[in-house]
């Protein structure tokens, strides 16, 4: 019997996490099957995923009714629903979390309210609250890697939380996120507190970059590079990762048991139908990384994906391509800032829709 294509990815040192959650996938046994057969090693969620889960089924109706009496706001009611799902998923992944290298994987991510993306203090307060509510050592709290989010990341790491830094598009911001992580660990170690049980990932978003850049490439006569800029950026991010986590400064933390903040590839489904549907997954398989993948892309990779150690291939070409963009007058820094701004909006809108649907459901009770 041939090895499962998705499971093969793990042999190259990369973990596949599922970018989806709802009650049906948990209760049906489908999530357990993904763990057993495909080697899926974690789950990520976001406001858009929960909006789809809660509004497209009746699975949450009874809990909405039960929570309505005690929740002051619809947002509190939502987090009551979400926390229950996250706890169940964390329990399902506990065996993965407790494998021979404890804490290497088995994480389930829950995001703070997207309304807080530009609010440092409120983000810190809600992250701490959600961490206590979920009460599972293998939960990760998602905090956007916005400029105001950097201080929140540092503080919550210093408080001992596992943090999934989301919404990263640019290389400079990614490096600032690694600084926030390392500084948070240093703050915690300075207080005499353990740092060996903390895990973090930095979620670098891919295909959305190409959606914006590809039409500009056509305009500049660089059309042959369509679908390659996001991959080139990710390869350069991995260079930063390898540099940052091999310094003398990092070695001191590693000696105290600290784990590097792994890069996580997000937005890995192909938005352009002209591209192979496993394109972004295949291009960025490499050691000590995570790829969070929608269910449809996992199924596609299982069917026809090719697992190979690709992440560090073509680094010179990646560097040259980013230089070509500069020469052509394509400002990638400005584009990635626009993507961050749009990304916040893309999470705000479904969250607003979700809160309205909860309100509508309450009114039916």
C-alpha cells in the first residue's frame, strides 16, 4: 500500500494543520480520521471559519439558546460557542501534543476578536481571558501581527501563552514578530519563570499576495513570474527564520528549553484556477515549518500532491525575483501593508455577520 501523500509531508519535517473547524467534523469522526490517515497535526480557526460553521448548520442552536441567558453581548455568546469547540478539538489532539517530543504539535488555534486588531491593551486582556476559558495546554491564541499587535505578542508570550501570530504578509513585519517572541521569552525568563512549555507560530499568508501582484507583473512585462512572488517571499522569510534562531541571543533561550517560533504557511489554497490546486503546498515543504491547509486542499494533495523537500530550493531565484519587482517599480512593502489592512476587514465583515446571525437566532427563542 502506498504512503498517503499528505502524511509524506511530515517526513520532510513539516506539520500539516487543518484550516477549518466545526462541530460536524468533530462529532462525525472525520477529524479523527484526518489525524489517523493523513497525519494532520493541528487545527487553525478564524472568524470567517466560525461564521460559516455557525450560520450554515443547526448544530449550535441549542447552545445559543442556553448561553443567551448569561451572555451580556453577542460577542461573549460567540466565544462561549467557540471555546466549547476548541476545547473538544484540543482534547482530540492531546495524544499528538503528548508524543515523544511533547509540544511539538497538537495545537488548536482560537483568534481574539478581529475588532481588536489595532488595539494592544484590549488584545492582551482578551487573549489572557480566552487562554483561561479554554484551559488546555495545547491551545494557541491567535493575535494579528499588526504594529499594535507586536506589544501584545511580547506581553502574552511573557505571560506563558502559546501564540499563533496571524495576518503576516511582509518580511519586515515578520522579522519584527520574531523580535516580539524572543523579547517575550526573555521577559519571562528574567522573572525566573519557565519557558520550555511555550510554543508559537508566525502565520505568513501566501496566495493573497499573488492575487494582488500578478496583474502588476503583466503590466511590467514580468508575466512569466505569476504565482511566484508569494513563494519567493516565503522562501526569504525562511532565511530570516534560520538567521534569527541561530544567534547567540537565541542560544541562551534555547539552553533554557525555548522552542523556535515556527513559520506557518497560511492562505495556501490556489486562488487562480490556472494554477495547480496544490501549488503553494508543494512549493514550500521544509523542515521545522507548518502548513495550515483547507480541507479541499488536503483532499487534493491526498489525490495528486507531490511531497518533496522544496522550501530551500531556488533561493537565489527568489532573491532575484524580489529585486526584479523593485527595479520594475512594484512596491511590495506597500502591497503587503494594503493586504494587512484588507485582511483585517476580511475578518471584521464575517464577524459582524456572525454576531448578527446570533442576534437573529436569539430573537427566535
